[in-house]
């Protein structure tokens, strides 16, 4: 009884304090980013696996590309001076002395009056300074009849015309896409040094949760956060090493989290951070010896977001309501992921847009609402569909509108700030 009384008192105390200690989003992000390890690890990776990774080295071309002068088309390599005066009225006969296919080469040096049949991509033989198209000649018993002049270096690809050996190709910090992969492959590079990726663990709490596909008993709901955030993380390039449920019992949860911290660098949990009897994270963190750096951010939804460190791990504890979890994941976890992985594309991407319909609620505190932006205008789902537990109205949404504290109702035509999802 006494324990119950103390714990009730504790909850009340938390309720009173919670109105006082919320911090601003920008301050929260600062605290979060300050906890990114100062040193970044890097390692070598096969180019094949380097898509979307961030380069941890400058890259210079080890070769000239192409590595030799080559023909850009199927035709005949020859000497332009041999074609001086060639015309329909004055066709010139040239003797064909060799055939060169791509991947092969000719050791013959072309002399006056000689040509080599050559295919696209094959090395131009010495002595030749231009290539005439197959379609532009007539062939006759080992000879070609040419009735047009060609200039020096007509139809001619130069050694190094794509990239000269030693040229700076890519900088440390750049993201490798399929384009960069193609370029590096063209230079013969098959391994690159990239920044290490943090290992992530995703856990959801709540005795009411049932995994999709299982039977729903009375009082239970399907867990959406694990699927939702797992998929979001994968989409952003981080496949969690753990995706699991956390028991609603503080000491079991603390033990489990400690185990998880052995395998992951970043831990994201949802649920259990508010002020209810089962909001266990308040007890879990001291039990495991973690250091809470903030609890409560001045925004809706997801106010009770919590951030903590345990040894050199960081832990984000987000509110369990699915829309709150999505919003605070974007606002708090993403900036950390951007900094730790040095991937600027993960930073919050803000833009101004014009409201396409009314938002008929005043916003005493800062509020984030889901919406869809197209060509600079932004449409919000019906007002009744904005509760933090409602997920269905997110279909088609691609951004959050950042509504400042103290905002009146917003009319169509108002300029608002959005953050792309
Ligand atoms: P909590 O943050 O634990 O207080 O949860 C707030 C609300 O979100 C409650 O109605 C929970 O049932 C619901 N909720 C918590 N976690 C999840 C989840 N993983 N999936 C769906 N709903 C959840
Ligand atoms: Mg809960």
C-alpha cells in the first residue's frame, strides 16, 4: 500500500514537473547531435556493395580512360592525308590490310594507301588518324572506295578523353550512387573506403501489442510501430540488427536493453515514456544505469520523447502512438543518423509551401501535422484525422507541416514550413 502511495506520488510529481521541463526541438537536436561519436570509423568495402554509402577517402583515377585511342564506330581506320581530293567524281581506292575487333589490337603500322577494318571500341592502329564509317565506303576485293575527304581526328576517341590518370574523381564525404559506382568501375576500382554504419536496434513496448498475423484477443491491438520504423530505417539505409518486443516489466526490460546494447550502437524504442503506471522507461533507465539527457520536447505529437546514453550507446525512447512515433523518429532520430553516417540527405529537409486547405485548429504549442506537398502547395487530411494514434490518414502524405506555438487557425493560402518525410 505504502509502495503504491509512493509510486502514485511519483507519478504526480512527474506530471507537475513535465509541464516545466520540456525542451525546444532545436535544443533537443543539439543534445542528440552532441552525442554522436567524435571519431568516425571507416572500412574498405567491395564497390559492388557500396551503393548509398559515404566515401571516407578522396579518389584519383589510377588510369587514363579510355586507356588507348579508339574507334567510336564500325568502319575503317586510315590516314586523312590519303583522302585529300576524294569526291564522288574522284573516288580513292585504299587497301585493307587488317581487321581489328574490340578487345584486340593490331601490330601493323598503316602506310600510305592502307586502311584497317575496325569495330567500335577497338584500338586505332598506329599510322591511322581518323575513321570512316562502314556505310560511307564501298568494299571491293580487299579495297575500299572512298569518295569523301576526312579531317585529322575525324571519328576518333582519344586516350584519357573521359578521365586522365591522376584526376581527382570523388571527394571524401560524397555519397556513392550507381553513377559513381559505374565511374569507379570504369577506372578499374573494385574496393572503396566508406564510413561505418551504426548498428540499430528497434524495440517496442506495450503488453497490449500483438504482432500482425496473430490472433487479436480482447484488449490487444496490432503493433504497427515495429513494421513501420523497421521499414523506414531500411528505406533510409539502416537495416536494424534487432527488431523485437520489450516486456512491460521494468527489470526484465532493463536486462533486455542491456543485452541489446551489446549488439547495437543506436537503440530506438517506442511506448512507455509518458506518465502512466506502465510507462516503464522512467524506471528502466535508472535500473540499467543509463543517463537520461532529456525527457519531453515542446511539440505535438510525441511530447514525452526521451533521449539517453548508456556507455557509448544512444537510446531514443519515443512515444508509442504510431503518428507520434513517426514524427519524433523523423525529428529526433534522423538528425542523429545524418550526423553519425555523414549523410547530408538524411538531414531534415525544410521548405516553404502554401496551404491548399484550412487547418481549423489553433495551436497553443508547436505542432507537426501530416500533409501532402505537390508543386509548392500542401494539402492536409481532414482535421479529425490528426490524432497521434491515427495512422490511416498518412496514406499519400509526404511531409510534416511545422506549425509554430501560438499559431491561430490556418487558412488556405497561408505560407507554412514543411519538412519532407
Ligand atoms: P504509450 O506511448 O505506451 O503510452 O502508448 C500510447 C498509445 O499508443 C497507446 O494507445 C498504445 O496502445 C499505442 N501504441 C503503443 N505502442 C504501439 C505500437 N507499437 N503499435 C501501435 N500502437 C501502439
Ligand atoms: Mg504503453
